[in-house]
């Protein structure tokens, strides 16, 4: 808020619009006047204390007055309360308001206190006394009087009559909606924050930001991740509930640790003769053996109508402690046929007992090896000259 002397922040705004046609006037629609500011501020004071102290959102209520022959500021208080509860804002208590009037002649003791005054009663009367409150008490008041003063008796009676009027109005409001909705309506813009382990921050972001950018494009959300106090704080903002839930599901799937007994919605990545591999979490594949596809016996995976790219529900039934491989089942999610007969398991024949090995015979001390003797060089024959070779060849030919 940019004020005349300082700048500050507000988490609850109430804008009150009072166009000329609401009172039957024909004039140009100009900026907010003194009347709009005062009436809107009264309704704002009446409601603002009922918002939760730790509510993370900034809330803006806009009141468009379409017709006025009474207290439009009190109507704004009642309608603003209903709007907040309908939107799912968890206000502490609903607020109702009523305008009280007074007719009194100067110098006379007789007077009449009016409830929920009309425009003429406000104009001709001596008092315009507005009160807003919950079942626990008042939240805001505003008084305008034209007489010289009010006695304690008149003020007390006006307050008690106003209390009865507010209780009646509150009863009528509660017939429409009696408490805030359990969650924000689907089209309400929202922000969600979750905490993830530090080691999963890189997996959510992906190489070069590829994973997080794809998530934002697919879900139409804005996702930011900050590392604080050794954890990752992920903040997701979106224009509605569906987008938020889609983004949360993708992030939780990345950081999820597979748990035996959980059911997952996976995608068939490859089909083998003995079964198929299903990606049940991002980057995590498990084997769906052919015997775990259906209760009936299958010769091929194709008999079950499963092919690559299909999306199926599977249950994680085991994790190999040594290899970390995942074993999945689809048939446990299907109702067992009434005529199903469990196949008997072949009994394993007991292995024959091996005779006990006798004691090893003592072979005594090992004899020492003889010392290595260097080998003498071989006597090579002297190389023959060409003449000797020729004579030897001649002798051979003879």
C-alpha cells in the first residue's frame, strides 16, 4: 500500500464500488469518492479480524452495489462473509451487520429505534448507527447522529436491538452456507510448497533444467526450487487446483521411494516372452512376470492385450535385497475368479546326504627343490660355404 507518509503491506483488501445507477442517478462514473471510501473501510474493519493470522494468501473482496435503499456497507459485510466462505477462505467466524436508526423530537422523551433503516429513514431520522459482529461480539461500529446527543438508555436499547437484528440476519445467512468450504474452490489461484530431500533437487531440475521446464509446460504452472537448511523447498503457483495437483504429482513421483504394497499407475516400456517391464515411477522400472498378469494361464503376454506404451495399474509386491530389482503384479488387483484353482507346486526331492570326508593323510614334510642349473649353450654347426653346399647337392643327386 502506497500511503501519503509510508509504504506498507496488507493481506486483506476490500474494494467497494457504488455506481450512480445504484441510487437512480444519471451521472458519469468517476473515481472513488468519500462515500465509497468510508463505507468500504467500515466493511473492511468488520471482516478483517476474522481472517486467520497465518493465512498465506492475500485476499481481495470486491463489492459491486447494484441497487441501494438501505445500508450497502452492511450488505457488503454480509455478502463479503458469504463470498469468503464460498471461496474456501477459513475465516474464524462469520460476520453480519445491520444499520440502526432513531426518530426523536427535540425536548420530548418519546423516541423510536428503527432496525435496518431505509434511505428515507436515514435521511429524515436522527441517527445512523451501524454495527458488525460475530456470535462472540462486535467487530466494527460507526455512528452518525443529527440530534444533540444520546442518553445511555437509548444507546443501550439500540445496541441490544442491533444484536437481535444481527442474530436474525446471521440465521438467514447460515441457511445458504454455514461454514467455509473445506478447501479452496477449483478455480481459485493458489500457491503450494513442499519440502524434498536435498539429494533429489538435481533430479527435479534435470540436466540443464530440462525436467522442470517440461513440467511447467505440461501443467501450466510456475515452479521454483531453493535449497535452504539442507533441504529443497519447492514452490508451485498455478491458476487453479487441477494444475497444482498435476505438478505436485509429477514432483512427488520423482522423489518417491518405492514401497512394497503400494499401487502405481505405470507405462509398459518393453514386452518380453516372459513378461513385460513397466515404468511405475519416473526412472524406475519393474518386471511384471507373465504369471502375475492375470489369474488364468497365459502363453504369451499378447494374450492379455498388453502392448508397449499401454498404461496399467500394478502393485509392487517385492524388492530384491541384493539387486534392488522390483517385482510387480497386476493380477492381485483383479478379482480372483470363483472357479480358480491354484496350481500345485512341485515338491523338491531331498538331496542325498554326502558321506563325510575322511581326515587328510599327512604327507610329511615337502622335499626341497633342487637348485636351478643354468643351461649350457648349444654347439651350433659352422656355416657352410657355397662350394661345400654345391658338392653336397651333387652327391645327393647321384
